[in-house]
C-alpha cells in the first residue's frame, strides 16, 4: 500500500514513538488482509470463529466484563475553555489531558501490533464525506471499522495529503477502568481513546468522530451531525418521503429504520427503506430543503430484543460477514440472546464465557450486547443509501422512553418550537451507557452524550439553521413507550409505528388535520389508521392525552435543567418555555 503522505506519516510516526509497538500494519481493507487478521484473532482468542455454514464470514467477540458500554463519566471534551464544553460535558484543558494521557499511552503497544486504518465517514468523494485515520492495537476494532465505515487503500487515495483528516488514537492498554479515557480535542480534530475495547468507546469513526467532532465541524460549516436514523417511506402512489428520528441509545432507532409496514399497509402498497440507523449528517440543499446522508456503512445494533418478529431485517443483516459481541455462544457455533426466540439454548456459554443455565434467572447475553453487520446485507437498504447527495428530509421525529408524560405523538407549531421540543427530550436510561437503568434523564435531541460543545450553543445552531431552509422539515415528538398502571406498553410499537409516522408525513405535505393542545398539534384520533392494529380507539385517546398536572411538573424540571446553561440558553427557548407554562395555567 502506497502512502507518500507526509502529514499522515508524520502523525503516525509520532504515535509509533509514543506507543512503541513491535510492528506497524497499514490496513488496505482487502479480503486477504481481513482473513489474515481473523486468523490471528482466532489464534489469540480475541475472536472466535462461528459456524461457517450457518453464519458465513461471522465471528464472535467478548469484551472485558468491566468494558461493555460507553463510559460517559470518563468521556471528555478538551477545548480551551470549560464554558465551550458546557455543563453537560466533562471537560479538561487540552494540555492537561495530554499530560495525563501520555504516560498511559507510553509503550502501551510494546509486544503488540499497531494497525493504521484510513477510513471515510460517508461515500468517498461525496460532498458530505470526511476522512480519518484510526490507529488501534485491536483486531476487533479493525474488523469492526471495516464493516462500519468505508476503510482501506481507496480512502487513503481519496484523502491525498490533506492535513485536515481526523486523527484517532485508540489503545486497549490494560483495559484498566481507572485509566479509561475517551477524549476529544475539537480544535485539533483529534480523538484519543484508551483502556476500552467496547464499540462506542473504541470504534472512533462512530460517536467520537461522526457526532462529537462532527458536531463541531457542522457548527463551523453550517450543517448538523445528529444521532438520528433515516427512513424512506414509500406510499402506494410510489412517492418516497424521508424522515429522520432522534431517539436516545437503545430507544428504537434501528427498529424504526428497518420497519416492516403492518400487513394492512403492505396490502395497499406501502414500503419502507432504511438509509441509516444511528447517525445522520444533515445539510441545507440549494433547493432550501434539508438533505441527509448516513455517514456509516454498517449497523452496530442492540442484540437483545432483535427477533424475526420485531426486526427481521436486522436479523437478516447479521447472517453473513458480521461480528457478534457479548451474546450467548451456542455449542453449534451460532449465537443467541434474550428476545431472539422463546427457546434459550442448553449447554451454551454466556457473554462472559461461562457455562450458562437458562433457568438461573441471569441473562445469557449482556443487555448491551451488539451485532456489527454490513449495511449491504440489509434486505430493505434504500436504493439511495449510496447516493452521495443524500435524501431530502420532510420530517424529524424526536422521542424517548416516557411511561406517562409524552403522548404517542405531537407536532411542533414551527421550527423554533420544534427545537424546543427536541431540547426538552427526556428518557428512561438504558443499558447502552454505564449507570443505573430506568432513571429518567434529560437527553436533548438524543445528543446528551454526543454533543461535542456547549449544548446551549448547539440549540442556537439548531435555531440558526432555519435561516438556511426555505422548506424546513416538520418536527414532531413520538413516544412508543407509554404504559398502563401495571407497566404494560399501551402501543404495539415496531412495524405499527408506521401508523404514526404516516400522520407526521401527511402533516409535512399538508394532507392531514390536527388539533391544537397546550404542547403542540395532536392528531385527531380518526386520523391514525388503526386497522388491524389491535388497539381500540379508547386506548388511542388515552395515548393522545396531555396530562396537565404532569406537564406542569415537567415544566419545573425543564426550568431547572435550562438554568444550568445561564446566558448560553437561547432566548428563544426561554420564550418557548414561558409560552408552555402560560398555556398550562
Ligand atoms: P442504539 O444503537 O443504542 O443507538 O439504539 P437504538 O436507538 O437503535 O435502539 P434499538 O432499535 O436497537 O432498540 C433498542 C431496544 O428497544 C430493543 O430491545 C428493541 O426491541 C426495543 N424497541 C425498539 N422499538 C420499540 C417499540 O416500538 N416498542 C417497544 N416496546 N420496544 C421497542
Ligand atoms: C449508542 O449507545 O447510542 C450506540 C452504541 O449506538 S455505541 O456505538 O456504543 O455508542
Ligand atoms: Mn446510537
């Protein structure tokens, strides 16, 4: 592989001097090289070969038991001023962080191989594309990045010797949780991640680059990097309309992105197409619409709950050339997880590699166990997936897990109100990040762990985007997770979510009516198609109620949350909160 690239080589040489690996291998992305890396991974136990007849090209990996989710408490934004990272990010001055990291990286690759991986977020040569180099000592990371991004020799060629590439230094080091740091230096387009081998901490193209660094780039360059799925909805007339959805981690993006319309809809000719399941880069087009690309090339999806019933497209995507992490390993060399079927395997190994008794009550797969699957495998991948210009977005939906407060759906009155609706998002915490599961926390635009600068400034950037859009998408909030008093979900969810998305898209095209409420526009119950949904109109009415008392308490929470942003809180959002409080009086 040729690399006559002084800027890139100089930076790599510097990391070689710091980490002192025994060998340096440049990743060209070829099938031969990947096969060689798999063999090396099998030899050391870093990877386990799966049943090649049933799961061709698939491998299994376990991360360290203390290293199974993103570590938000150890994730830092290292810009010059603390105020620019804002109250929702951990901050350390760049020099101070580098001084802390230097001894941790020093010599950490001695006895190991350093892999140098050129990759692109976005289609090569797309106006949206951004290039990066990830250095890592993990074969799992290399093989995962080869699925999740466009990686290898062609990228190096496309990069030329542009010094503007995103630098990423990843090292497993000792996997010591006390010395684990996921750090971002937006002023230098630099990411340094050490002592973790878990996806979101170690696959640097994903959350570190495509959200934390890219959100900074987007702010400077007039675009947006968002934690959003991109879904194409084709109606019986053959028109495809695109919607983006921002839901917090493990709150349903992959599922909505790959949804299969209910039979009643399929019979009429509805189809859905997946453009992306986790990250969207959004740019205003010359036509004044908002255009989106998915910068990734694969899916890093939550395994538990994925089944032939809930998400057959995701399941099909994992049948070849995929990597499974922290799931149950069956004696026949295939995999299992809770929610796959009602038939837990005997004589299997759990996510830690111990013999597992399905009757023990302990889960066999980690709740945040994942699959890494190529986008090309997905049966419903959009024909526009590779379009370098992206797709035009007609609607944005925000959503989270809210047992009570948020109705099934409501639409914002305008763009600024929509930004308010995104900014007040809250959700019950999931296993995707370390910490207590189930507690409600504010997660604005599902970006709480991913916004690479002050969240107040980020909201202002959202507000400012309106000026660049003559045809902005409509904005709505959805909640698939409302429960009855016994804690049962009231809405069937999954494919049936199309019934709600249809209404939102019809609103975007002026084809559906709505009723005003204190919090925004609600559908008339008769405008949500319930045919064969197994939901009666009474339940739907309940799902669409706005409990004023709950919303008054909600406003108090929002006010307290907003207070921490001081003068970085956009005046327009403070006004929206006042309007809401007045409406609820
Ligand atoms: P990240 O990859 O962490 O960003 O997660 P995600 O937002 O893509 O979430 P995903 O689609 O993987 O769903 C996470 C969990 O929520 C899975 O266990 C799903 O089965 C469950 N889930 C997804 N959609 C629905 C829904 O409409 N209703 C209900 N009740 N559960 C859902
Ligand atoms: C998330 O947690 O939002 C994920 C998985 O998509 S990770 O890549 O670990 O961030
Ligand atoms: Mn995610």
